[in-house]
C-alpha cells in the first residue's frame, strides 16, 4: 500500500504531551486507538474534522501537525 502524500508529527506531539497514549488521543478526538495508529503510520488519511480535532488537542495549527510531502 503506498504512503499518503503527507507526513505527521502526532507521535512526537503525544510524547511531548506527557507521553499521551494513542488510546488517550483517540478518546479525545472521538476515534479508536487503531485509527490513531494508522494515521501516525501514514496508512490512513483522517477526515478534515479529525485532523482539526487532533491539532486542537495539541493546541497547534493544522500545518504543525500535518505536512504535505507529495509531488
């Protein structure tokens, strides 16, 4: 399966936020731990709503959580 055309810093941001677990983040944004794991690994593209919710949890702009790497 090809990687998505963007990268993310979710794993780093979780670590810097008191070593938040994937499950904790999933609970806060309304998705499963498995969904967070897949997003972190670049195997799943979050909806725009979920992407904004993740950024909000870390109090970061969307562009500091997700970066375009395509083209």
